[in-house]
């Protein structure tokens, strides 16, 4: 079955305070580089309950439930603009390599599709090898997600690939028995296997001054693929 809509934990750093008739709350989301501030003012009522603090909490809740999904949607749009597209080797390579990077496809991070080397499906080959099986034995299309690892400079951004499967009972299974996972080696296999001390899940994008990718270095395969659309 296809994966359910993605959910993830988003950390918000919060601080509130007040003095007399004034109260304030601010929140920062480091993942998105964004935040918000709520400032209220008003004297306590002479009769009846004091609803100033509950009102601020309600405003905080409404803003959070609106803005965090908006932050996530904006991040997906930015990722699609900067990284999504087809990548391929130059015409001089004896064995051409190509892959497609997608964003906003219902999964977290960036997705990798149609990764081929010549006539070989590299994604299926890798997953089959890790499971000790053959391509013909695979029951579904494997999934490869790329996640940023916070290594970057003015011209490069590093990602790690995580191979996932939604079929029960294999090395990459992400089962529906959460939080009690029976067997999932997807994250435990980060940076493995290696070829020449470089993990086959190591991807580095070269970006231009606007942050848009112009190529991706599949470091484990020693191949530089140019963005072609």
C-alpha cells in the first residue's frame, strides 16, 4: 500500500511573559527560519472570569495550526523549485546514468525515481542486494528519500539517502505496528554499504547563487549528474 500522508515533529521554541495589562508570546521554528509574535493588552475585568490568558492561548493555537502547515508547504515548494528535476550524465560517459528528483510527492524530504545506469535499474538492484534477493523477487517499487544533513557552503548542499519499503518483513520495512517496530534497518544502514570509504547513499548538490541545483554528485558511484529539467 502507498505511504500515508507524512507527519513529522516540528520543534517550536517558545517564550511568554507579561506585566500588568500587557502579555506577549513569541515562537520560533528553526526548521523553517520563521516565527510569530502575539501581543495583547487589556485590563482584567471588574466582574466575571479573566479570559486574557486563555484568549492568548487560543490565538497561539490558531496561528500555530495555520502557520506551521503553511511553513511546510512553502518549504516543499522551495525544495521543488531548487532541487526537483531530471539529472543525467554527460554524453561522453560510456555507461550513462540518470535519475529523477521529486518533491511534494507525499513523502518527507526529496524522492528519487528512475535511477538507472545504462539498462540497469540501480535502485531496485541496491535494495535487492541489501535484502539478499533478486530484482524479480521485489514485491513493490522501492523508495529512496534524500534528507539534508546540515552540511553546506555557498555552492554545495549535502543529503543522505534512506531506502524505505512499506512491505512487512524486509530490511527496509516501516510497518504499521508503531511504536513497536519489529524490524526496520532503514536508518541503521545509513552510510552502508561503502565503496572506497564513501557511502552509496551520499549525495551532494551543487547550487548556483540563487540556491538552485545545477548538478548532483552521486559520490558513492563517482558520478556527477547534470540537471536537465
